[in-house]
C-alpha cells in the first residue's frame, strides 16, 4: 500500500537516496535498518510528505496525510503545555469530537503508554523515557493508519527501550495500523519487525522476514550485523 519507486534525493550535490525502491504492505511492521547517514530519516520525511523527492514517486493507497503520524527521534513535546494538552494536540484537528470525548481519548492513550494520571504534569516533570511515551500517546490518540517511528529506542536505557518495543507492538494490534520503524537497534528490530529492509548507501538491498535476514550470507549484511552487535551488549 506504500510504493516507493526509484526515489532520488540529494542535499547540496550529495546524493543520499539513489533510486530507492520499497513496497510496504498494509498492516505490517516494517523495520528499516541501515548505517547512520544512509538516509533513513530522509526516507521517512519523504513518505510523510514533509519533503519532496527529486525524482521518482511515492504512492500511498487509501490514507491521507492527516492519517499518518511520526514519532520523531527527539520527542519534541511542547514545553509550555501540560502532558494532557500535549496529548490532545493533534485531536484539535478533529473538531467533531466533543470535549468529553477528547478527554476520554487522552485518558485512554495515556493509560495505554503507562502514564495514566499525568495530564496535569509538565514535560519538564517527566524522565526521558516518560517523555517518549507521552509523545507516543500524542500520536496514537488520533488513531493514525500509518505510524512512522524514527529511532524510537535510541538513547533510552534497556528497560525503557523494551517498554517502547512492547508499546509499538501493542499499538500496532490496537490500531491495525501499518508501522514503519527506522532503527539501528538490532534488538528492537528483531522484536517488533514482520519484515526487515536494509538501506545500504541509499538503496534497499534486501527486504525479507527477520528469520530470513539473519541467514543472508552477503558480506554487507554480515558486516552490518557484526558492527551492530555491541549496541545490544552481546
Ligand atoms: N535537511 C538537510 N540538509 C542537508 N543535508 C541533509 C538534510 N537532511 C539530511 N541530510 C543529509 O543526508 C544524509 C542522510 O541523513 P539521514 O536520513 O538523517 O540519515 P540517517 O540514516 O542516519 O537517518 C546525511 O548525510 C545528512 O547529512
Ligand atoms: Mg536518522
């Protein structure tokens, strides 16, 4: 349902995406792996429609821009708003909802991420992991059909990271959404993925199930796996 066809994207003469092709199925959780700087965040921004491709096309069936949401790498809560106001932020686009319905949705979303009762707190009262979860609540509160996660576990301690992985899976089940997770955290990738795509130098080199991924004998994949293992502490 998302088709990325021969997409090229450069910044200041530097070619980042080089004729990238990718097909994402409705309802799957696709993890995109790749070295830092290979264009993972750029690809997400292009799919979200925040930026335009130089060449090629991105087709998305049956989903409008308002029905897509992204968990950005920096959680980016609004510091002057309470957690409750932050969580309700995107719901204001849904004017048809009554105030009581909005409040109920906010409450449910905060409950889902384990932050029930924090509506009146300010972002500065929260730990890093709690801010990430609040940002996720703000996203799931409006029931997006496509969820993009940019490095959702980077910089978090292992226990919080595990909690975020569980939330990604749980959100997927509750919303029946399509999820695209960009990460270089292999542990997280193998936990949440249905399929794994490897971005190597601006192209998708492989897109396979996680079971198939670890069996690939290509030295590029082997090197990638080997270099990524220290990050999971093995
Ligand atoms: N807005 C921008 N202006 C200039 N260069 C950019 C911009 N966004 C990304 N880049 C460059 O594109 C490359 C890929 O970036 P990015 O997608 O953020 O990598 P990553 O795979 O680590 O997420 C990097 O070399 C980065 O410097
Ligand atoms: Mg990035």
